[in-house]
């Protein structure tokens, strides 16, 4: 990444200003803009988040928003209500209040003397979500959106549920927000009000994991904020960006297919980060690409960006399975539109452990996966910073039903969402399946290419699931996550099917025996023939960014992921430690430290042994002002209920000022 220190337009920074809302709430904002914007107004690029501009996103903000300012825009980072130095309380994700506040912020920005009145929204994850959600409200000031690592379906393609299955990142993310919201406002910006704001937030902090478990079906709670409910609500141009290592890449093709406004899609090899500094490499000049988009839609300059293919993706080459990739081999390919007429479906049938070109004789095979099947699955969402990618699948494959193709005689490239149709029966009223598409290398190693989950009680509807009738044959189609991958000649294509996938998905209430009727099962692959014009695409420029945030480390952190198996008891424990280290943000003298540990345990024979504990310790201070918070969350289940225990202890210096405890029991609803 090339650091740019001198820009076409000199910039100035407004480190903090308060944006007033109609109800008296003030939202804290940090603004970078050209020095001469008062005389030569510029469009504004808004990023609206709860992650704290003061410390939480300061590192990436420093790389990004000054760059926009130096090229003729105002980069604006606003802390949402109830976060950072902003007033109010943050009670949940994506509330209507959040959107209403953002609409007010945009009206305020458009009225500033340094702003032309044209606004773009950019954001990753939460900021990618609300960019789309606010666009659906059609504010006149919003002229274009760049949404990164987001979703169009909050129920079926977010951190909470997948195919009607509860994913454990629902707890991990709730626990992270639980800890994040214990961070105090900075007295340097809000004065003595900091303590009152801090204590009020912790006194009213919601237990988000309980709120999300109260909605185990795709009800109105999840439909709110899911722009896929009506793509026509969005009237401004949208650039959708994702990464194959990220959990949110499906939104990009869904937006391309669903929107009718000018739109583009881009998916690289990256994890859950901005593409100018994301891993795995190759990184791209993403900020330059953003400027082309902003110049086109906020300044009316024809940059040529809309004459290029609508959908551009990184076609990943075959790689040995590893928990971490510094880079992923591949090449850029593109489609003029999506869905693309260039994609052809290839169907392979299940037949006696094989994937065959023709349908075979009927046969029954049974499966009862050990509950620890899935330990090679890696994290639900990779950040590209440590060992969180899927590893060699052979152990998980051994606990699954597998169907292999013959070794490929020629290279095969796929782009899109593979789908698997199953004809099966189970012996329980509640069961799910995990379907993995793997590449089996010539040496026998098995790489997970993509996967999908389906709660079989949801096979006809996520809104109105229905218990299974034990022994009754049913048909189900599992759509796997979109992917671009090149299978080389000599490799085999494998479908692996399990009825457990821990710790990614919460187990069924009881062990399940699944009977598969192979004749009625098949795999549909989205095959993309290589084309000569793939090599004629314009090259992305090299990655650029503004001067990085300066930090002084007092203790280095790191990311660790381990799996332990007790050979006496049989219990399997997976432990993830994410440690920020201890450091000082130099220009504001703020000390910061965050250590989070996730421990997932299960016995291979007992789904009710599943338990997850998440602990977090956070320290923030300056000089004699010192704060510390400790949060702990535990999730376990009986056959009929989820059981949540949580605690919060907060300290000013060494004096405990808050002690809260939660205990909730929530009925399982066919999950």
C-alpha cells in the first residue's frame, strides 16, 4: 500500500463537532475536507457507524477519509446515537431511529457552506447495511452508495441465522457489541458529562443475544432493514463490494440482479476489510475506484466507470487448504451483467459415493454425524488477519456422506451459487443439513470451496417452519454461497453432507439419523467458460491510502485459534483469542486495550453438551483517568430452551461502578 502524503487539494480536519438533531440529541462527527471548501464547496462522503471514530475505527478512518478530502470531497465519520461521544442510547441494530438520524445528518451536511448538497454514503458491514437501508428511504441529498460486505436479507444472510440454522456468530457478535458499548466517551471531548453518559449506557444496555434469539423465524423484525424485500425502494446508484473470504459476498450478485438503478459489483479474494488494505492479497487501488464512482455520480464527471463490465470478480485458483493465506492466486474476470447468459448449468448426480454425469440406481445411505463435525470449518466470517479460514476437510469429510466426481480431465471454472437437491428422511422432528462443495486435490487433501446450511423444518419457508415427520421422505434444495473457483485437471469435485456443523452452527436438540435416497439427489454447478476478453480488462491501480494512524505499542497482541480434544472425556474445545495488544493513540494520548476470548465446547455424542463462553476485557484511559470493563456471556441449551447467562462489571480506576447480571431462558422454535 502506497502512502500518499501530498494531495491535489490541501486538507484540514475538524476533529470533533456535534450535529444537532430535532429531538435535542447531538451526534459526534469527525470531518476532513479541503482547506478551500468554504470558497469551493465539495460533495460529502458519509460513514455512519456505532464503532467510535475516536478509537474503534480511527485506524481505517485515517487511511480513507483524508484521501477523499485531498481529492475534493468532505470525508465525514459520524458516531451513531448512543455510541462514542454521541448522545442517547443504542438499543439494537438497524432501528428506524438509526435511519431517521442519518436522514437528519444528511440534511445538516447539505446545508453546510463547504458542501455542494450532494452526498454519498460508504460503509463496510454495519455501515454497508445502513447505506442501503437509508438509500431505500430515498433522501434527496443521497446521490450514490458504496456498500461493502453487507446483506440484502438480515435473516438468512447475516450474522444471526443461515438457512434457518442458528449460527454461533449470533452470540459472538452480540458479545462483541456487549463489550463495545461499555466503552466510555472521552472526557477530552465531552467534559465531565462522560461519566453520566457512560453509566446511563451501561444501565440501559440491552442483551442483544436474547433479543435476536426471540426471533428464530424470518418475521417482521428481520424484514425491517432487509432491502431485498423491495429492491425498487432504492433509486440511487449502488456499487456493491465483497470478498470471497468474507461472509457477505452473496449480497453483491443479489443486488446486481435485483436493483434497476445504475449498479456495479466487485468481489475480490478479501476478508471482512476495506479492499485497499484487506487480506488475502492482491489488494487494489480501491480508493481510486471509489473516486471514479463519486466523480461520476456526485460531480457529474464521466469517468468511464459505467462503460466497464457490471460484475468483476477474482477467479480463485486451486490452493492447498490452509488456515491463513497471505495471498490467493487467481485472475480478474468480468460479466457484462448479472445474472449472466455466459453461465451454464452442469448437473452431476449422486450415485454410490460418486458424482456422475447420468442418474444411477436408487440406493439408501444413512448418516449420523458426530457433533464435533465442522471443526475444520474455520470462522463464519474471515477477517484475513489470522488462522480463521477452513483447513483440510478430510476429518470432517470422514464424518459426512461424500460423493466424488472422477478426476477432472480438464480445467473447470465456476461462478455463482451451486445448488444441491436432496431426497431424504430423518428420524427426528427437528434436523438440519450442512452441504459442502470441496475440491479433492491429487494428494488427497480436501479444500472447502463453498457451503450451505438448511434447517429442514424451514425447507419450504423461513417464516412458517413445520416439524418434520420422522421417517417421511422430503425434498430440499440447499443453495450454497456464491463463489468463483477454478478446479484444475486432476482434481475431484466432492459433495460432503453432514447433519452437524459445530462450532459454526448450533446443534439440533437430539442426535439425528439422516437417510439419503441418492437417486433423487443432484448437484448443479454454475460453469463459466474462460473467455479471451478476460485478459483485456483494465488493470486496477495499486493500493493507495492516506498517512496511517500513529500508535505506540506497550504490549503486542495477536490472534490465536486452537482445538483441544480430551481423550478421556471426549470433549472437544475450540478456543479463539483476539487480542488488540495495549497501545496509545499518539495524537490524542488515549490508551487502549481489548482482549476477547471465545470458547466453544461439545461432546461428539451429545448435542445438549454444546456450550459457548465469550469473555471480554477492555481498558481505556489517559493519565489518571482509567476505565475497565469486563463482560461475560454464556449460551447453552436444553432440548426445549436456550439458556443465556451474562455479566457486566465496570470500573473507574479500581472502583467498581457497575455490576449487572442477566439470566434468560428462551424457548427453542424448531431451531
